[in-house]
């Protein structure tokens, strides 16, 4: 089969702090000893999450989305699993212990791993090589995965899957000042 489209993706790692930051556009991203040029066909991945800590009889929760901007359009990520959260894992930052979202505590740092994130860029973007990146200076790209999109006869599959891509987000829950659940919201 002919290989028509190559997706180059990277896992994103981000540290969330209470300070306000602004995103910047970069033409290259350093991946260890390799520099990836993202000036042509960049895909800007922008996760947005709210992690709410447990308070009294109110359970904690994790809500959010992952979107990508490509060619002036915004696409929402496809997450596998029941209700789109089967590949979302919350871990304690210090002990790497797995947590249920309902049990997260204020004043603790958590890592959120999201595996098997996929975007559907449509058949209009066939035969384009794209680079998955983030314009936020807090995001560090680490792991790359290549996936080829193949043509079947003259019909091109429009679904582009980014496999084995892990997005890790570091969240620190703020102290609960009122009797409401503590919530920390950050868009990057």
C-alpha cells in the first residue's frame, strides 16, 4: 500500500503554576539533541483542564478537553474508552500512585497522563506532513511517534490517529479557602 500522509507527534509535558503566562509562537522545538522545524503545517495542541479537590462530602473531579489548531481550524481530540476517559490516568507527583478523580486532595500535585489521543483532520489535509507541537512555553515535547495514513484504492481514510502519544500535565491544587471545593483552572 502507498503511504500518503505522515503524522509526527510528540508527548507534551507541562508544569502548571498560579502565575499568569502568555503563549509564544516558536519556529523550532528542541527534542533532546534533535531540533524539529514546525514552521510548515504546525498543529498547535492546547489542553484545557479543571481539577477540583475533594471537600467535605463533595467529591473531586477532573474535566477538560484537548484541541488542536491546524490550518486555521480547531479540532477536538478523540479519547478512547468509556465516556472518552478510558486512557486518562491521574497519578500523585511524588509517589506516582494512581488516584481516582473523586479522591484528589487540595495542596497536592498530580500528573495527568492521557494516552491514545487522536485527531480527525479530514481528507482535505491528505498528503501533508504535520508536526504536533504546543505554542505554550511551559510545554516540553519529549517523545515522537510516526503514523502513516494509507489509501485504499482511490478512497482515502480521513481519520488520522496519533498512537502511543502521551500527554502529561502537572496540576497543583490550591488550598481550599472557602467551604467549596478548591479548584484550579489553567488553559495552555
